[in-house]
C-alpha cells in the first residue's frame, strides 16, 4: 500500500476506501491515512483563511476606491462570505477560526490592496478597522 501511495495517489485512495469498507484493518496504510486526514483539516482552515483574505481585500478596495466599485467586487464579497459560511456549516467546530484569523488575514489583504490599488500601504489602517460581525454581515459594506 505504501508504494501505491507514492506511485498513484488516486489508486491509493480507492484501495484504502475499499479496505475500510471491507474492514481489513491490518492491510490499511495507517501512517499515510493519518497524514491525509490531518491534511483535510488543514485544507479546511486554509480555505477559510483564503476566503477571509479575499473578503477583506475587496472590503478595503470598496472603501478606499469608491470610484472603481464594480459588480465583480460585490460578487467577490458576497461569494467569500458565502464560502466562509458554508465551511462553518460543514464544520461547526471551526466557528471561531475566522475571527481568530481576522488580523492575520487583514494584514495579507492590506498588502494586496496596496499593490492592486497602487495606493500607499499607509492609506490602509494598520489594524483591521472592521469587526468580525460586520465582516460577515451580508447587508454591510464599508463607507467611503
């Protein structure tokens, strides 16, 4: 099984799934199975962090470049909120994770906003100016 993991990941998944269904515990590549399960959790958290950064980026652009506002920015804001909400619905234990990542994601979004808008980074507040409640509020957008 370990050779299959290295040679053909998808075949390894198929074999592991079948072994689990058949309850052939002694044949399962436990080491790699544990690794993959851990990676699933990391992937969920990375997905939330990525969506949160995208959301904050577009909120900053919305606030600091009102003359360039577009439906695509609004779509991005709406979609990021939806994706975060869906991830939390699937994994309620991650409910507090986005709030814990708010400041770190904001710093990424701030740097990206400076690059994308060509505004000096000092234009954007050093700390996130939005509360977690507002960030996820589907009816809220920042003012000019």
